[in-house]
C-alpha cells in the first residue's frame, strides 16, 4: 500500500461530508516521519512495524478547522517505536490534565519537556541551552496551539508562550518524539478550556492496527 492510496481514500471521505483539506493531510510513514512537517509523498510505501504519523486538519464550510493526530503501526510495532509511543501518550495524558482556565502556556510546555528529559529524550528546552542533538531528535516543537478560523492561532503552548489559557478557548495538545533512525510519534487532541475542560477528540489511541 502507498500513501497515495490512503490519501485518495481520505479525500473521498472528506468530500462525502462536505469537508475540505486545503493544506492537505499528513500521512508520513517510516523513518521520514521523523520530520514533523513531512506530509508523506504519493509513492511512499507503508511497511509493517514502522510508525505512521497521521495528522488530519480539514476545514468545515463555515471556516472552522479541525486538528487531530494519531500514530499507527501495521502489525507489531518496532520496540523503539513502542517505547516512544508510550512516552508520548504519558506526556499527552499529563498535559491534558493541566488544561484549565488560567494555566500558563509556557509552564505546561516546561512540564512536558521535563517528563521527556527524565526518560532520556532531548527537548526544545535543552536546545535553548545548547544541546544540538535536540535539533533532530526528541521533542522538537511546541505542545500545542489555538484552533478556530485558522489552523494555528493564539494561544501558543510553547516555551515562550506568555499567555494563560482562557475559558472557552480551543487548543491542541500534541506532544511528539522523533528519531531519524526510527521515525516519529505524535498524538494530538483538541480541547475546549473550561472548568472542567472538554476533550473533543474521541478517536481511540491505539498504536497497533
């Protein structure tokens, strides 16, 4: 199976619901998924055991966007992929628990970085301290961002995000880990900030399919 086959099927399903994907869909398989922005090329072949980062961010006719990421593996995942997946799922679960009114965006990011660092993964926090390995391996992007009439808007959950979460704002929570020797793992949900907050993404988080 190729990425072209999968994306064609995805686009057909979106069309049936009158939803469009103006910025395409990320379906990145194998080692090339270690680049968080690699969207997957038509001829890429999907192989058993390798990670597949599936990031879908379509828009409704009224202009509002969705954003969801899951990581899958056909058959039994490689051991390293499973280890990365377990770490990302733990980080995301922890971050989801932090989503509440007035939570500091930068503090949420710092806490997730610390969790990954304790497990031996480089993060953007270490990059800021001069760790060059963090450019190509580990947690290499922000924890999340706002979603609404654009796919990426304030607030930004990053090391330098100065904002606090406001009631009824909608944000993504999407930690990830990347390794050029293995591939990438990312899990993303959309959450409405409140007391309590509401996770709008009900898609299961199963690695193996």
